[in-house]
């Protein structure tokens, strides 16, 4: 999948995606998802939010039981420049 991404100049994000601003949290989730078929991969990106509609921060206690995860939910249909 990553090799295919490197051939493109834009990526289309299908469905809503949970991300985090915390490297340690990202690493923990990546390591827990590893298997014989899956490797640990962490993508670092910058989000330009011109229209205030591409993500929602779930890092407050009124939204989550785990605010320390610093979760950011990306909107379905997001298009990213590579």
C-alpha cells in the first residue's frame, strides 16, 4: 500500500480515520496491530484546515475517556497532497 502511495501526488482518505498528535500513542497502536501480514508504520503529516471541516479533535474529557491519547478524527473524503 505504501509503495502505491509513493507513486501518487494526492491521496484520498476513505472513511473516517482516527489519528493522534502523540507519537507514543501512535507507536502503541501500530505495535498492537502488527502481525505476520502487517508491519508497524507511522505516517507523519501536516494538516492545513482552511475551511474548518477536515478534522475533529477528541482530546477533551467531554468527548473521550482517553484525552491523553490526543486523538484527531479525520473527515471521510479528505484529499491529501503527497
